[in-house]
C-alpha cells in the first residue's frame, strides 16, 4: 500500500459517506470492500483533511462527513 492507494481508498470511502448518513465501521468496511488496514489508512487521510467525524458510542465507531464552513 502506498500514498496513491490510500488516496484512492479515501476517495472511495468519501463517496460512500457522501449521502451524509452515519455509518458504523463494520458496514463501511463491508460496503467499501477494504481490509482493516486499508480502511484505517483511508479514514486517517480523511480525518487529517478534516473531512469526517468519528464518533464512538459504547463499543461501536460511527463515521460521517463533517460540515466545514468558512466565512471569510
């Protein structure tokens, strides 16, 4: 896995999240077809770009798109 692969996987995950629903990790993994380390790297990429929100409820991790608003 290289940076290009991670970027492509991040795009795949972002497209899945683009319906603004809250996805649990297992469903996102299944729908994306990515392995744990691939999904983890893609989520890390998106989190560093401040594109997603990670929310922990009990034992479940939920992921959804963040809303970034810039008023300049």
